[in-house]
């Protein structure tokens, strides 16, 4: 049996730290003059440190078999995504976003260009129906830009066989 000072020297800690560990229940203690067992305290402290180290890990216990399993699963998931992409079931989000950004930008430019494009033609119109037809044609021209399915050309041929699912 040993005192707090003996255990502190053995574990290279201060007596205050030993007292705190006893209070937290990390180190087992009994009543009396020499309430601590150095060997039991050493094992308890090592277990405590291992738990702390595991607590700060993002996941897993550090077991090599568990880590290999996680790696294998991640590789299988990656392969599955690549196969889905090759089959045309999956399109990378940044590519879709870029394609649709281009679509919307073109439509916006065409819609904003309608007044300057039609102003001189509107002056030359003789009646309401002719003016309406000019405006309608110009708007339909801009909206036809969005008539495409929005699938990037790189993936269009792969997607054709799955288009009913989309």
C-alpha cells in the first residue's frame, strides 16, 4: 500500500493531480494511512489515459481490423459511385450546377436583350397583332434555351437509356 505522494512519484504526477483523480473515481482508494495500491493505480491511470485518447478520436477504437473494415467499405462505396456514374445514373453535382448556370445566364441575357432588340422593330409595326407576335417570338426564343433537359453533353449518351427514370 502507498500514499498519494508515492503514487504521484510513481506516475510522475503532482499530489494535487492524484487527489483530483481519486475524487473523479479514476484511482481506487481505501481509507487509512496508505490507502492506495501502486500497481492498481498504475493500471487504472493507464486505462483512464487510453479512454481519453479514444475520446478524442473522430471514430473507431484504433483497432486495425476495424480500420481495415472502414477502408474496405469506403473503397466499395467509391467504386459503386463510379459505376453509377459510368452507367449514367449519377452525374457529378458541380457539372450539373455549371451546366444550369450557363443555361440560366443565357436566358437572362436574352431576356434582358429583348427591349433593345425589339425597340426598332416595334416602331415599324402597323398593328397590335404584329407587335405581339414579335414580342412572343423573342420570348419563346429565350425560353427555348431552357427546353433542353439540362444534362451535360458529356453524360447525355449515357443518360438516354435511363431517361424514363429521370
